[in-house]
């Protein structure tokens, strides 16, 4: 997957663009990003915000090594499948966006 494909996947699955990066917002504070994808020229990094406010890289791969799961479309190789609660966080963010459009 390349930068554009990752961005399109993220935006279709509950992520929001914050400071030019696809980000998942904190459920209790929907204006604060807690997970983000840093899309560089040749690599994508997944970063998590620590309680102290510092971003920590938890995974990173060159675009050529990131492949979409044939069944779910989830980008494989970025540790999304191993992050506890990641799927639920994505669902909460996606639901919030859908309900915001209904208002």
C-alpha cells in the first residue's frame, strides 16, 4: 500500500486528519489524537501518544512491505492486529463520525 491508499483506508475507517496525519481520537476527549500514522516519503510509522504527551513509535514499515488484508482491508505489517483495543478504538471513532453527520 502506498501513502494515498493508506490515507484513503484510514479516512474510510474512522480516522481523521490532524496536523496532516491520519489520527484516531481519544474516546473521552474527541479533540485529542491518541494514535497517528506518520506518512513519510518512503515509510509509514504508527505512533501512540503517551500519558506525558510524547509520541512513541510502535511500528514502522516501508510502503512496499505494507499489504492490505484480503478479508478486512486492514494494513498488515503495522502491528494493528496486535494492538489491544485498536479495533474498538477505530469503531468508536467511526461511529462518532457517522453520528456527527446525522446532526
